[in-house]
């Protein structure tokens, strides 16, 4: 049995109190929301905080407001996100495919956005990692995926981030010295170790999602019942009749960060979703998917199917009936 190490547990009631504790404790403290990512990581000694600052008792992180944008508190569970009537489609589809029902009841939106990156050589217990002399991401000197690399290329595996990036979301980060709002795509860095631009003393409090976009999320994973994504394709379109006024395409699980495929978004603007336009956009999207050999399934195949998944997304937004394909792939008719 894997046991948790000892830690101090702090239970603030406000964001200001949580931020103050983080600032006072420094790098030995970490936030914990649902704990569905952090606690397994602590058991495997990936992350070794001495102090956990719980967000569970902070009721303001559970807020939902709805005006020209839908604002979700970072402490809402993924189940609450799935069930809320104003949740944009891509976000609902992404959240509904995270983990299992139990984990979605506990896991939060904020925790999902700040999820640790993953790798075959890292997501193992301590003894397994010790047997390979650890790796660059934790306790070692070598990256076993790219031995000449000085950078860890562990994979961003959050489902909701690509969906929210496509939707043009931004997040609010609060520390004891103030607050700032950043576009969600700027929260991420293409570095498997320092994968967030969030400062250690900042609490992600809120996710702001502009309205008026049609959106969809397609997830590749081995098992439909539950599995981390090995590719996520999210597309959001703003339509003027059948002409595309705005387009945002984001890829997940294809690098150490989820990212926008700007070229495809630009290309789609002003066009109608004909078969030729879809094929051209898919080629642009697939060319940006450069998966590494550090997660499930064959990397060449994962790269190949990026084109298909982009096509599913665009055809679904065109209005094609993709229910059968979605059910076959996602095992969910969401
Ligand atoms: C078996 C299994 C399968 C899973 N499958 C998937 C999957 O398919 N897709 C997927 O995306 N995830 C998956 N997960 C991971 C996890 O369950 C979810 O990502 C969940 O949403 C994490 O949220 P949490 O609240 O539990 O995060 P926690 O574990 O509490 O925290 C995760 C990280 O975020 C930080 N954090 C949490 N909240 C905040 C905040 N408000 N501000 C700043 N930092 C914060 C923590 O310090 C920690 O570093 C899976 C987990 C398990 C165990
Ligand atoms: S990509 Fe390399 S450094 Fe990063 S977790 Fe994997 S083996 Fe370790």
C-alpha cells in the first residue's frame, strides 16, 4: 500500500487567508482542492509539500455568475460544471470525460486546470523510479524520453484546459499582493516541470468564459470508461449565418501545455465549413500535433488520428450528425 507522508493541514475560510498562508509558508506549501491529483502524487513522492492549504472550506470559490460571460468559481466540482445549464458545450464534454463519476464529484475545475504533467517514466511509484535512477522532472538528471534534452517533455493531460482555451476563457489569480487576470493559454508553459506561469503564492479563483461561441471537444483515450487524454481537440466558432466570423482551435495532450492552433483559426475566418475547407483546416491542426513517446498508444498513430479528430470536431460544428462516432469514440453521448 502506498502511504501518504506526514504534512500539516491548513483550512482557511477565505481566499485572502489562503494567499497569506501560501506567502508565509513559501515553496513548502501547496494548495489542495479535491486532492484527486495531488494526493496520489504525494503517495508516489512526486510532490512533497510539508503544508497543504485546503480550498474546500472557501465558499466564494463555488460561485457562478452569468452576464456577457459565464464565470465559474475554481472550487466547483467537475460534476457541478457538467450539470450546470450555462456550461458551454466543449467544457461540458471535456469535464464529463475526466476520470470517473466519483473523481468528478471530488475533483475541481481549478485542480483540473493546474493538473501536474504526466509521463510513463514519472507516473510510477518511488521504487520504480528509483530503479531507473529517477528522471529530470523529479530527483534525477536525465530525461528518459529525450536523453539529450535539458527540458522535461511530460504531457499536459488536462481535459478542460483545451476546451476553455478554445472558448477564449481567462482566469483570475489572487495572491496576498493583489490579483491579475490572464488568458488561459498564457497560464501554461511548454515545460513539463514548470508547466504553469502561476506563481507559487497565487490561488486560481475564477474562470471567465465569453459567451456566443459554438464549441466542441473530442478526446482520444484508450478506454471509454476512464483514461487520461492522449489527444484532445477543441474547436469554438462564432458564426454569422453559415459563415465563420471567429474560430479558435486548441490541442491538448500533444505537448507540455495545451495550445492554440492560430493558423487554423485564422484560416477558418470568413469561410463556410465545406468539405474542402474542413480538410485544409484539419491538415493545419494535425501538423501541430507532435506527440512524444511518453504516454499511452503508439505516437505515430496518435499523430495520424489528430487529422480525423479535427474533422470530427469541425463536422459536428457544421451540424453533421456525429452522435454515432462520438458514442463509439467517447462512449458518451455528451
Ligand atoms: C484514476 C484517475 C483518472 C483521472 N483521469 C483524468 C482525466 O481523464 N482527465 C483529466 O483531466 N484529469 C484526470 N484525472 C486527474 C484529476 O482527477 C482531475 O484533473 C481533477 O480535476 C483534479 O482536480 P482536484 O481538485 O482533485 O485537484 P487537486 O489534486 O486538489 O490539485 C491538483 C493541482 O492543482 C493545484 N490546485 C488545485 N486547485 C487550485 C487553485 N484553485 N489554484 C491554484 N492551484 C490549484 C494543486 O496544488 C495541485 O498542484 C484523473 C485522476 C485519477 C486519479
Ligand atoms: S519527459 Fe523526461 S524528464 Fe519529463 S517526466 Fe518524462 S522522463 Fe522525466
